[in-house]
């Protein structure tokens, strides 16, 4: 009986005999499925599952590769199937992928790229894919290191830095720097560095001996460059500016130079500044500073900064601090016949004031006492009456303060009489009668006697006895050093203003003159010398009664230098010729002018002028035979110029 085999979705196959079979040769995945065998009355079904074995194979093998040092090496292979897991090895060691080793896949194609090959990269490269392998050799040939960028001459400045830079063909190439046949080694002043193919030599803190030819060499090539080092030229970017300030304030001077590490010299009035608590010198890079603190009027002068051939000058002017009112007058209300004290305080002790009542100036008198104590100023009405009421003003001429005084009547009552008082000189004497009191400050011997208090028809008397103190020197003279042409003050303090003092220089008595003042301010005795000269040096003595005090005065001469030199003059006979120069200090000594070595004297044809520090020579009638050299000499200050007469 005939049977038919059916494959779902396939073609029928016929068989004969009792057994029926179906044989499929060269089985493929497509043969998998459900198979049915049918007879006329029955049918049977079977399923066929086809399991295919995994076949991995290299369709294209790796190839041996030879590259130059520094080049990239590329290995490619084609592996089936596409999802195969492939591992790269170098000399049987797995390769770690990164910047130099890069692997990628494009379908069946696998690629390994080795960047910038080195001599050490010579090896056997293996691609392993699930047991299948492909091998190839990598050979790296040493490349010649050549210079790709020549160096150009370098100009630098002394004490500065210089950078010599070149480029080679290979990043890993080695070079050595040489000068005069000697290999340069890294050190404090020489730095060797590289950036990719760049090779750099840096030289710090250049000296003139560093100039010359520098050579950079590889095993295959060399290049050289010339380094020129010029002496540095210091210049002033920002000079000194004049300063004007007040006593006890601080003044700062700054100079900005073109270079760092430059030693500068500060001078005041020709004398080099020595740093101390009051004078502070500092340097910060390009900026040089001089700070003067706690200034006095004597600090007024000329400030000079000089360094390596450059110079800048400024003037320092110190002014007295403007006076101000620390405590104003306060309104006062007082009973008739009682004293009233008006008090104010200023910022300075030495302040001259005037007192006014309703616009009319007050003068000290029997009932009006005007006095001062330190910075305080007082106006005391000893016994107020109704007419004393009004507006009182204390005026310095610049500022003023005012208050009102109100006087009212009172009923007189006697409680206690005045009492006698015995005190020593310079003490304060106080007499009190009821609510009235008399204060006598710093009493003197001549203040002794009877003290009367009269109030209307009532009177009280007491006796004041003052014990006179012997005069002594409380604060002796001190040695002083002064700069020529400046003012110097010798001062001492005595215990009493009622004394006679005599000043001596050596054994000779000092008398007042145009330059010398002898002052007495209460207990302060002063000897003031204006425009001090070198001849004023010596030992000064003050004699007060049986007491003496001595001090040494030293005078430093001012340095005399040329501020403005003579300039060459060219005239036509018989035109006049004028020469002018300026020195740093005005001194009384006349200069010496010469023409071709002959000293010139004032006359009809020669005029010599002096205007402070400026000196001028005028030759009124010139002749051809006067051509030559004109010289100016004043102490150590000298200048010369040429005179050409056509």
C-alpha cells in the first residue's frame, strides 16, 4: 500500500515495502521541523530538531609588519563568525588596551593599532578566537632623530632669563645641550625640559659670561643658536612726587623701577638715610619705598632716590597741625559777687587766643584773670556783677567758641571767715569764704601778703605766706647734632621762672644776634641758632645761679653737588656769551670761574651773578681768541663747557 511522507511546508518523498523510512543527507538548520507519515486510515507525526556545531575560522590571517620607530603599526584579520570573542596577545601576554594599544571591530574584520612604536615593541602578535589563533611578527626599526626646526638667535638682558627651543622628528628622541664643547647638566640656573617633540633649555639669572653659541645634538643631527646677553638698563617708571603733610603725621615716598633686585640709595638733604624706628626703607619687586613717621617741622627737606645711574628728587614739606577745639565753652549761671570761670580746650598747647565780651576784647585786670594751663584756656571773673553778664568768646584767629554768662543777685550770708594759709612756692592757694573762693595757681613768693574778701558791707581778711623754693635745673641740656643751614635748639628746664640764666660757648658768653636767640618761656630756657654753621660747633653751657649744665653741638656740613651743568655756547664775535649752572646748596662762599685756565674776575667785560643756588657768567664782548673751555668750581662741585667764538 502506497504511503506518503509530508514535511510541513516541504516536498513529499515516496517509499515501498512494509517499513517506511525517510533519510535526509547533508542536514541543515532548514531541515528542522515537524514530519508526518500518513496512510489511508492513519497517520503518525515526528519532530526533527537540528543542532549545528559552532565553526570558528580565520578567513584572513595576520601579516608580518615592519615599521620605523615612532610610527604606528596596524594588524588586521577576518574571523568568522561575527560574534566571535577575539583576544590580542603580545609575546603570549594579553595586551592592555589604552592610548597606545587600540583594538576595534567592523563586522568580521578585527584591527589592532599600536601607536608610536618603540624598539621595545618588537614582538610576536597573536590573535586568539575561541581556540583558533593567527600570528604575525612586529619589527621596529630604529629611526634617525633629526631636527625639524632650526633655532634663531636669542636676545636677553642681564639678570633676566633666556629660553632656547628646538624641535626633533621623534618625541622619544634624546638630545644633549652643549656650550664650548661642554655638556650642560641640569642645575640651579639651567633647566632641561621637553614637550612632545620640543626640546627646551632655560637659563635663569643671566650674566654677561652666558653669551655665546649653544649647540643641541642627537646621534644623527645637530643645530646651534647664538645667545646675546646685554647689560641691563635701569630706568625709572614712576618717580618721586612732592609730599606735604602735618606734624606727627606719616609721609611715604615710592619709586618704581624697570627691574627687580636693584639696590637703591635714599638721601635726605644730601645725607644717606639710615633705617630706624622713624625712617623705614622697604623694597617690593620693582617698587622701592621710604616711610617717615612721627614727622616734625625740622623734617622738611629734599628726598633723593638713586640707583645705578638713575635719580629722582622730591620735596617734603611739614606744616603745623591746624588747631581744633577739643572742648567748647559752656554756658555759666552764677550768683552775684561769686567768681565765674570760663574754660575751653584746644588741640595744641602753644595757641595764642583772645577773649571777647559782646564783641569787645577783654584785657586781664583786677577782676578779670586770663590764663592757660597746657591746652586749656581760662577766663575768670573774680567777682561777678550784673554788668558782667553777656556773651563771651575765645578766638584763635582761625576758630572760636562762645558761651553766655548769666549773673543773678543773691542774699549775702556770712558763714565762716577766711583762714590764714602757709604753703610752698608753685603750690595752689585756695581761700574760701562762704560760697566764694579764691584760687591762686602756682603761687610765687611775691604772691604772699594779706588776702581781702569784700562783699558789699562785709569783709574778711587772711594772710598768705609763701615759702620760696631754691632754683635748680630740672631737665639738663642734651647733646645735639644739626645739619648745616638748619635750625638747632638747646633747651633746659629750671624749677622756677624767676631766675637769671647766662649762656656760654666754651668760655665766651653767648649774646643775642641775627642768628642767635635767647628765650625764656616760664621754666623753659632755650638757645636758638638759626642757619647753623660748622663754626658753631662746640660745647655750650648754661649757668643758673650756682647750677650749670653742658651739652655738645655737632654740625654736619651739607653735601654740595651739581644739579645743572654748564652747556656749550657758540657765538659770533663780538656777541656776549652767557653760561649758567645750578648747585644743590646755597652757600656764602663765592665760586671760581676760569676761561682756558685763567681765573675770571668781575669787571667791565665780565659779569658774575649769584641767585641762590643758580650761578651765571656773562662775557659781554667776545673775540675769536677767547674760544676754549669755561670752568665752574665751588668746593667739590665742578662743571665745564666749551666756548666757540666765530
